[in-house]
C-alpha cells in the first residue's frame, strides 16, 4: 500500500504541474489519469493481497483478477474523462503514465531494500 501512496503523491504533483502550466482543464485531465491508475492499483492490491494465505493456484487467480480489475477501472475512468467530460488527452495520458511509473518504481525500490 506504500507504493499506492507514492503513486498518489506523484499523480498530484503531475496534476498541479499541468494545472500551473496549461490551465484547469489540462490539470483536471492529468488528475483523472493519475486517479485512474491510483484507483486501479488500489483495487488490484486489495484483491490480490486481501485473501490471506491461499494455495498457489488461488493466489495466482487473485493476482490475475486484481490485474484485470485494475485495467477495467483505468479504462472506465479514461473513457469517462475523454467521452462525456471531453478532457484533453495528452495531459490525461501524462497523468496515467506518471502514476504507472511511480507505482512500478515504488514496488521495485521496496523490493531492493528488503533483499539487502
């Protein structure tokens, strides 16, 4: 869950940078991209790690289900942001990419610290 917190901070920073550089609509678009990955990854963590100790097959199924849920949530938020809200796509993708990279880097850095 620490990685999700880092992802939220990076998403907020990208949204504020887009808001300051280009105005409120691009800022909201970047925030929507960050929120899409934030909600998706939070759901994936809850599903994949929320069941306690399970056999390998069940743990793998929970991991796949969490990943599927993450991308369903992300695509749904993106569809709403681009469709009815008509937010600009480039800041939306920037927020999405920043959230995804922050989450992956936070997971990788946490793993390297524990291995030492």
